[in-house]
């Protein structure tokens, strides 16, 4: 594929939704040279779902891909068993190889919603890390204990008397070796990954290979508007989310994040987003209108225009007109299994604690009788319909 060297387009890719570039002048010249660069982004399959937080670097990777550069997606099946310590206040649970394989089963299918997978070079880092003790021993010479302990999250854990395992200290070196293995010219990552990305440069230097440039991207807050979007925190919007669920979750995002989501998660032109940003400063403008636009645009990307329109109509009918939606999530009756176990098993709710909390809040309704559910152990029958919280509607088959 021919590499595009349109300076205006290159400048846009390097500026819109970008936090920092190391080394920017070097990267700009490389992109203008016409040489096809090898652009790296890695994901550890610690959970089975990719979410909108992952879409931020994946979308930036696609922009480089559209310029004609080689997109390289690394699935960290080896590093996932250690767990990235970035931003962690405690040691991650070590995953088994079986758990990792299960988690990454559908990663490529989900990534294909954003990347042109046929033109993407995909690697699993077990190719060079799995059962390769000599590589790991040699790699351990590329960094020092002082460098690794200098990172802020480790320093905080030491101050709080929290353990740091040797494996966690090795993690940035192992991730850095990925850049050596695939000869990366540029690596993408969130701002919380800066230490690991810089370590990639150091490891490349140790192995006497050209050092990659680095491009960091903003961290996308979850629907709670406070913390980084994360599966473990339950504040995420999965790329595989059903259209109606995706639309509803986006509508729950705090108003202050509307234009940030637009810049990082949609294909809207920057001029249009800036115009919406100006509207939002006007108190007479209803932010809900901008959020409806945001939800529509994101659902359209992952499910198409037809499904986005249906999700929008469903939202209007259900939450503005108070109608019960015709389309509901259908779940099978499972013998004598109670509603709580069915909902948790189907991942409608993340835990039994969530179900009990909703019962206490009077937030689960039997739509047939229009009565609140107060019995935690209710066993549903076929044909029953329930409203779970504010946005979820289910039907028992």
C-alpha cells in the first residue's frame, strides 16, 4: 500500500486526541519521508471484552494504517499472565494460560470493528517470550532496579507497605522487548503507559536497534465520569455491547465528557465538535441533545446506521415517553434458578451484590404486574418481563 505524505493530514493525526509525542520532530520527518513505518499497539487479554477505552489507541492505529503504514497489533498472552502494574495500588492476580486463552478468544473479531485486520500484522508475544528463559535472563540486564522502582505507582506502594513482586518489576522490560521483536518505529499507548513505552526505547537501545518514537493518548473515563474505563470497575462500554445497551450507557456519561468522547470515540469532524463545545457553554442549550448525537455516532460505528436509529428511537420511547420497549434482552428460564443467578450468569449484572442493592433501592420491577420485586430469591417463569435498574429490560423465555 502506498504511503500518503499529505502534511495537513499527518499533522491532524499527530495532534487530534494526542497528549504527547516523543520525539515529535523525528516522527514527523519519518512520516513525510514516504517510508512505511511499523506502528505498534499492544493489549494484554486480562479480560474477555474490548471497550471504548481500548478503542482510543485502536482508532489512532487505524489512522496511521489509513496513511499506509503497517499497523502491528500485539496480543500479550505472555505478559497478561503477569499483569501490567501501571496505576495499580496492589499486585494483580496472576492469570493461568487457560484464562488468558479464554479471554483473547474474540479479541481479533472485536478489534476488526476498528482495524483493517487483513492489513494488520498480528502477533502474540508468547512467540518470543513463551518458554524462552535465555531471552528473559538477557533482557533483565537492560534495566536496573533503581529505574523500575522510580516509577510513581511503585514508589506509592512502597510508601504504603504494599508488596511488589519481581514479576511486576520485569513487566516493563518484557513489554519493551515486544518492540525489539517486531522492530517498532512508533508505539501507541495511554498516558498511564508512558513508563512502559519509554522502557521500550531503553530495551531497543540495549539491543542496539533503532529507538521507537512514542505517542501517548488521553485516558478515557468510564460512565461514572471519575475513573479510567475498566472492566474490573464495571464502568465500561464494551465494543460488543448490544446497540440499545450501548446507546443507553453513553447517555449516562456525565455532560462534562461529551466532547472528549466525541474527539476520541467518533468520526465527527473537529470543527463540528468545537461548535458543539461552544453550544454546551450556553446554559440555554440542553446537553442531552449533544449526548444523543454522541450516542448515535458511536452506535453507528459499531452496529451500523440502521441499528443506531433503532437504538435512538428505543431510548426516546422508553426514557422520554415512558413506553415499555418492544425489544428486550431475552433470557431462558433455567429450571429452579432464581432471577439473581440468571442475571449474573448472563452478565446483565456484574455481581449478586448489585442485584441485592437494586432490590433494596426498589429498582427491579415486574412489568407484567407493575410491582417492585422485593424477594431476592424470586424464580422467574416464562413470559415474565422485568425492568432492571434504569436502562435494562429483560424477558424470560
